[in-house]
C-alpha cells in the first residue's frame, strides 16, 4: 500500500536513498497500480562474488525489515499471533525458478528447513500488467 511504500521511501526519498548508499543496490518503487494493493519494488545491483551477501540481498532485507517495522508501529505484532505470519512476495523471472527449486525440489525444501519459512511458488497468481506475463510469485 502507499503508506507502507512511503515509510520505506521516506521524506523526499531519504530512507530509500540511505538504503541504496548502504547496500550499493538500486531500489525503485513503481507507481501504484489501481487493481493491486501491493507496490512493486525493483531491487538490482552489480554482484560482488567475493562477498557473502549480494548488495541486492542486503537491500531486500532492509526494505522488508522497514515494512515489518511499519506494521509494528501501526499495531501489528507478529509474535502475538500465529495466525498472522509476516509475508514477503517476490516476483522472479521464469528462468530462475529452477535455481530456487532445484532438481525435484531439494533446494526449496532445504531453504524451508534451514529458515523455518513457509516458501511457496504461487504459479498462476494474478500479477500486475507492468510485469512480464511469465513472472512467478514466490511467497
């Protein structure tokens, strides 16, 4: 939603600019889309193979943490209710789905086990027209 996007962007872009400087990634918010409550954020960066985390990964973590902080400030307390998990939705290119699943799903199974997260590929999930029609939603 726009108020959540605003909490990540900050006044005159101050927060998102700080995240970009801190991580070296580019963080771009798409304009709101009328039929969708969610905003699309494109995070990209040149990768450094010598670093344990990529700049894009670091930026995703900072943006997601800021969104969770905003929800908590507005009265949502994830630890107080198991019925309200904290959820992130990512759009990924179809060419990267196999990197996430691996042969017979072993990669995604390991990610679920190590992280404790409920990771799902939402094939056929409606996505905004501004994306590639073949993009896949990961939640």
